[in-house]
C-alpha cells in the first residue's frame, strides 16, 4: 500500500502564474482534503472532495479550486499566484468520516 | 469560527526530561486528534480522543481529554531525541471530516 502520494514534491513558480498539484489517496479511501501549511504554522483546511464534488471549503479565495476524478485522485489548482501562496500543500485521505487522516508528504510551493 | 489554541509554541528540554503540550478551545471540542510532524516531514496521526475525561497511553506518551471537552494535553515522559518535532492537536468542530489544527508546539530535545 503506497499511502497518500503527492506530486510534485517541490515547485517554484512566478507571481501571477497558475499551478496544479496532484494527490492520490490511500487505497480504499474516497475522500480527499487539501491543507495549506505556512512555515511555522498548523495546516489550514482548503477544501474537501467526495464523490467528485467539493463538499466543504475553508476560508480560501476562489483562486483556489480543485477536482476529484472517478479513481478518487484529486487536483488542487491555484490561479494568479501571490507570494503569500508559498507554503507546503498537504493532501489527506481517511477511511471513514472523522477518523485518522493520512497525509501525503506534501508539495512545497515557492512563489517568487 | 472555531479556534484551537496550543501552548507553548516552543519547548526546549534536556533528554530525559518530561514535556507537556496543551490544547484549548473556548467552545466544546468534538473529537480531538494529535499529530506529530518531524522537521521536513508531514503530519502523522498519533491518537484520537472522543470521550470526556478520556486518558490514553502509548508507551511514554499520555493523552488526556478534559472533562468539559474544552481542552486536551499530550505528556511525554523521559523525552528522547526521537521525540523531536512539532506536535499538533486538531479538532473536527470545523465540520464533517474537516480538521481545525492548532498552531503546534515545537519540541527540541538536547542530548
């Protein structure tokens, strides 16, 4: 079992560009959540996908959007990148609601 | 919205000393979870507490959930260098399967 996998591991983008991050949940998990973790902070919930629909959303602007595919994998898209979007982006999946969340190793995004 | 506060932000101990981090909320917590994140790593689940007054132990780690479900703590006995990392508490009060994390307590252990 590969666990939660994310790609790429590191990314450098320029202000104003767009970025797509990818996540494959742990085998058997159908719900994917995305978190943003700024340096020295706790993860902040961005949104969650279940059955290919966005089910919940945190306090993030519309520049942040996502998608879930029939195989449960997910993408996080960020448009019009700002310097403040530089962070570790974490994907998490769980077997059942409100149980242990399994996190991927994250994608470190740097916006210059 | 729901906020989970953690103290202290940072603690530096000598190997063998004990360590405690506290998690507090002004509102009732739902199910509290604890995660550990090693430097450069990702959060790894440690435990979940559900019941008021619950106490769970994992070797040198003791987790408690307050009677009023407004606070929780993680205590490590006789710290080791392998305990280094940031410990986060997180709660589901933000909604279905939506975790609200505290800012974390960073633990440094000096041999």
